[in-house]
C-alpha cells in the first residue's frame, strides 16, 4: 500500500517538475539568461547543491494533483494549476526572504544574498507573472468558464497572502498581538494558498460548488494545522530534524501561537519575554513557563482541532479511491512530522 | 474643439479614479487599514500633498478608454482594464523606487522611505494582485473568451515589464551596453504596458485581431517614442518644467539613448564619461561632445520616427470620430512635451 502511494507521488512530482521547468524557461525567450538563472537557482535546479532539499517539498502542487484525482478528475489536466501555485509560493518566498533578511533558504544562499535586493525583488515579480501565465494553460483542457473561476481563486489567494504578510510584518514591531489577530494572519499567510491548491485541484475535476467548497475548507484547515504545528516545532521540535536550533523561535523573538498564548496567560512569562535575554538559561526558563501556562497543550490541541476539521471536510467531499487515502495520509503526516 | 476634448478627458479621468478607489478599497476587507493607507498614499489620495501631481498623469488608463471609444466601443465597459493597467503601473513604480533607491516620487516621499523596504515590497505585491482581480470585472460586460484574452495580454505585459526591468538593472553595472540592448530594454520597461493599454481598449470594443494589432503597435511605438523623448529631456529638457535638475541624467550616470550613442561614436565623450566627474564644467563639456557626435539629432530623429510609426499604426486602425482625434492629439502632445 505505502509503496504504491509513494510511486504515485513520484509520478506526480516528476510531472510537476517538468511543468515548472517549462514555465520558467519562457522567461528566457527574449534573451534574459541571468533572470532565468536566478529563477532556476531559486527553484533548486541550478547552483550548488541541487537536490530534493534545494527544491523544497512541492506540497502545494501535490495537493492540487491529488485533490484533482480524489475528486474524480484526470490529474494531468490540473498540471497548469499545480505549477501555478508552486510558482506563487516561490514568488512569495523570494520576497519574504528579503523582507525577513534571511540569508539561507533550503540550505543555500537566498536570491537577494546572491544577486542583491533590486534584482531579487524583480525576480520575484517575474515569478509572479509566470505563475499567472501558467494558469492560463488550463484552458487547453478546460472551458473558459472553469479557467476564469480558477484564475479568480488564485488571484484572491495572492491578495490574501499579501494581507497575511502585511500583518506578519506589522506584528513584529508591535507590543501586543491578540490570538484573534494571529488566526487572521495565518489564514492569509499560510492557509490561503493551501486552500487555493485543494480547491483548484477539485475544480479541475468537476464544476460542483458544494464539493469544491469542501476541498477549499480542507486545504484551509490543513494550512492552519500546518502553521500551528510549525509554531510548536519551533519551540518543542527536534532540532536534528527541523534543521533549526532548538527553541530558536524563542531566541529570535518570533510571536508564534504558544508565545502569544503565554503572553496572555502568564505574567511571569511576559516579564521574562520582555527582557529579551537569549542565553540558554533564560530560554529554558521561558519554555518551562510556557508549559506551566498551558501553552504547549493549547498549541497541540489547536493543531489537532484543525487537523480534525480538515479530515472532516475531506470526508464531506467523498474523495474517491487511492488518491483520497493519499490526501488523508498526507494531512496526517504533515501534522505528525517532527521537522 | 480643445475644450470639448478636455471635457471628455475629465469625464474619463474621474471615472478611472472612482474605479481605482473601489479596487484599492477591497484590500481593507479583512481589516488592513495600514496596507490600505500605503496603497492610497502611493496612488495620491492620502498624505500631503494630495493633488493631481501626486496622482500622476493616468496616461495608461486614458489610453485604454480612448482606444476603446476610438475602436467604436462603450468606454465604460473598459473601466476594469483601465484600472488594472494603472494598478500594474503603480505596482511597478513602488518596486522600482526600492530598486533604484529613489526617495521621491511625484514630489512626495516614496512608499519604502515612509514605511520601510519590507512593507513596501509587500504593498507592491498587493497592488499587483489587486490589478489582476480588477481585470476580472471585464467579465461583467464581456464574454469569457474576451476576458481571458485580456488577462493573457496583461500577464504577458507584466512578464515583459520584469524582463525590461531586469535588463535596466543589469545595464547599470555593465561597461558596454549596445543600442540593440537599449531598444530591447525599452520595449519591456516602457512600451509593453502602453502597448497592452491600447490593445486592451480596442479588445474591449471589438474582437478583431487585425484592428487590435494596429492598436497594440500604436501603443508600442508610442511607448518607444515616449521613452526616447524622456531620455532627450533628461539632458536637453527645461528643468523648470521637468522638475529635475537640468542635464541630471548625465550627473547620475544613467545609460540613456544619447549617452549610448555618444559612447559608440565619440572617443572624446567616452573618455569624459568614464572619468565620472559631475561638476558643472564637465557636464557642459559632455553635453557639447554629445551634440558634436550627433547624439542630440539622432535622439530627436528616433523619437520622431517612433511617433510617425505610432500615428501610422493608428491610421491603419481607422479610429472613429472624436476619440480618434483625441488619441492623435495625445500622442503628439506626449512627444512634444517639455517635461
């Protein structure tokens, strides 16, 4: 069973990669070899090292294709949508890395570190334009009406993404951030594109608003669960697997879910947090105080709650056969990952 | 005659402004007042001063609406396309200002100067997403097929824009840039969006590939002429009208058309240019050497050549009535402007 699922995933992944390479190649049509190189480098096809880590997990395009199959469609017809969401994801990563001043991404230098901020902003913009051009290829196998619906879904997700990113950037410089604000931010920054991925996959298979809504909600809740789990691992994860130093989110002062919960519930944690001491002793104390405040179990419970909702949405969609199992399996694995 | 043309332009302009305001308002739907403020500020509706200068000339949306009328359509149906091209133009300005480290735009601080680079990159991305969402409203008065064609035109223009910007950024750091490379860069950076504007206007009126092509070429050649004239004014313009210090392009070392021509034709100019002296005497000497090399008359001739081509394309399109005259008038005015 597992081996057959892995085979199917490999088939999807290699088809996605080919579609992505073709999309990115169009940027070089009028002689822009370096622009092409920047995009290919970021996608993990050029530069050292180029391996599966440098390409990332391609979770979003996989969700598009598997959702399409699970909704009874031919996954090959959903390839333009799969490539488009991955290109949007990568456009946002190129810009996020500049905004967060991150030097490393997937174990390699970020685009702005290699080519400077001006070219990196523009490379992200080119990736954004490529994504939308790619989505138009849906029209080869779908009606004008389905293509237009798909375009609207992706554009709305992009707007939502920038709204979430705006909130994330704003919260960095603010003293108090409420839990409500956290949920709104995550809905944009993480869940919007996952939600678009599953909905686009389903829409490629069938034009049924009720079913598409179930897939949309599945992706949204999966995205929320995914982000909460990410926040959990940022403090209680196994650093050998996450590749980040343990408790690193406490050291960088990131306002993650457990931190916001702790700030609301524990004055002792708040005092410690406000001192911004980043030595080992102080970080261990913060972890202890978070656990005492109930932040660890709250975060775990929230991740589980969203996963439950996601699986419930998926079950409402009545996914078919093999791909349906694969989606359930993916959701569970994403949540119970250690890194 | 002039007064009636001005009246018509005013009607177009106020309709465009309303459409733009509605588009930008959608960004605040889930409570992003500051993101909304950044976009409104950049569009010239908020902050000090807010006047017609702070909003820019809105040339592109005017070209959309007048092209639509000239091609026999109802200009109101082209409003979504008009707003979309102006939003794309402004997205690119927000990012260009970061990339060029420009502090001022339309007499006011640039977005990144006011809110920092991270928020400014993201505000540009939000404007990009809004533009494409706005274009989808074409579907209210046009078929799915026309809407899809319009979307493809705008996305291709966006990709072309980023290719031109990539070249512009690359040329800054390079010793030799050929005239051919200059023309390719301008075709992307300036002409692509003007070309999309006139084509989108025509397509809103009628689905005739031959006529739409004439409008597309009209916009393209107008864009080329416009950029060449801009380069001309950067050296020989009246600083009181351009608002830039006279000969400023020589002081900043911008590789404009007359400079590239001078570098190819005059060793004396090349020597002087390579010294990078920016005192008044040295700049006056460069201007003199450029004139001796024939760069001034070459630049004027090229601007006229592209304007002639543009007017020829327009005449091939057989524009109707009043709007046709308005387009011709606009083209001529753009070229013979002094600032």
